[in-house]
C-alpha cells in the first residue's frame, strides 16, 4: 500500500470524526462487513473486487430516537501473490443510506487510481492493530447465563451466580451492580485498575474448582477462592458505577425521568432514581422490554418503566 494512500485514508478518517463532532451526534453501534464480489489471478498478482459495507446506529444528542444508516466502499485491491503485500487499493464510496439524491458518481471518488506498474509494494502489517469493542450480545448472553428468577418458596441460594466473583448479597448490601459489571466485562469492556474507577481483581487466586458455588450470605467456608478479591466502588455500587462508566467510556446517561419503554435498547442499563438498583435490558423484541438483574433476582423479566423515574445508560 502506498504511503500516499495511507495518508489520504488518515485524512479521510479525521474528516469523518470532525463531521460527527460538528453534528453533535453519538454512534451507538458500527458494524463492517466485507464481501468478495470477484477475483482474478493476473501474473502472480491477485486482483480482488471487494465491497465494504458499514452500518451505523446513531442518534442526535438532544434526542433518544435511534437512526439506522450506512454507506459502502467498493475496492479494487491488487496483492502480490508471493509476498502477500497489498500493492494498491483503488476505491470509491457510495451512499447506501437512501438519503442522497445525487446521481453523480464522481463525488464519491476518494483516491486517484494508481497504475499497477508504478505502485511501490509495502508491508502493511505495521498498520494493522487488534482491538476489542464492547459486544452487547456477549453481555446479554452472560446476563441470561448467570441469573435466575427469584422464587420465595423454592429459592435454592445462588446456584446461578458465577462462582469466580464474590457474591455481595451480604447484610444490607446487594449484588446488582456487581452483576451488571460482570456482564459488561463479559462483553469485552476493559477494566481500568490504574484509574481505580472500574475494576475487579482476584489477586492471583482465581476459582478453578467446578464443585465450588458462589458464596451465600458471606459464607466462604466452601469457597475460599474469592475471599481476597478486591474491586472498586464503581464496580459494585450503582451510583458510582453509573458515574464511572460515563467518565471512562463516554457512556450516554439520560435521566432521571419517566421514559417510554421504547427508549431502552438491548444491553442498555436502567438505574432507579433512588440509586439503589440497576438492571440490564436482555430483550427488546417487544414494546415492553425485559430485564435481568440480581438482588432480587430477575431473569428476562418484563418491566413497564413508564411510571418509574429512572436513568438510562447507553454504552
């Protein structure tokens, strides 16, 4: 890949970032898909025709209405078959959102086409970085896997809880924020032990014994692995958690207010106005959203929030 193309791509991304800031909007989710439309082998040169589609879910910061749109880029990529380095990437973009009404294709031209014979081969490995982004689906999957519906007549302790974490249902304390933090961590949200705002540390004694159960009511006699575990207030306290997530990850917090049920999306966190409880939305397929939580345990529980003064937090 030529240095000119790399610089041009960097300028393009800066332009997109500046545009988003100027529009005062927030991207909730961005997904990228690639489809190989065609390929050819031309004298040890692989010629790929690739469609890059980008889907965006976003909202203006003064509104709770989420908008879905997207755009795509068509690539002509030339790769050296022997060294597997990209020789050139000729591409132009098209608006797939349906908003644009222009029929001019030239306004989507981003890079001038580069003659293959004049392209300088370059190892692109140093431009590739590996990153993890927060996954709503993984967080929801964890929530459903480590909670159960409370039943006062047949409740059997904390059998559904993850034994690798402390159970904070001790005395007047509750486990709801601790549980939600576990969900977010399972969704690949990175802990921040250096800042001390949001972290959990097993201090080198992780639980690897499958016969252990989550400690019940502070009794560690059958589960000593977690006795030395430490964590921040932002991990275990509702009000501190809401503040820490907003500070660390730029989360959007709304409220307190009585919202419509449709204002909550899958994976959103719902905090009661009193600051004493937090749920995670685990089903947004119907008008009445369903939530999962600890203390008291609820599993995919339908909850009408129209009369509840609460905060909504979106990652």
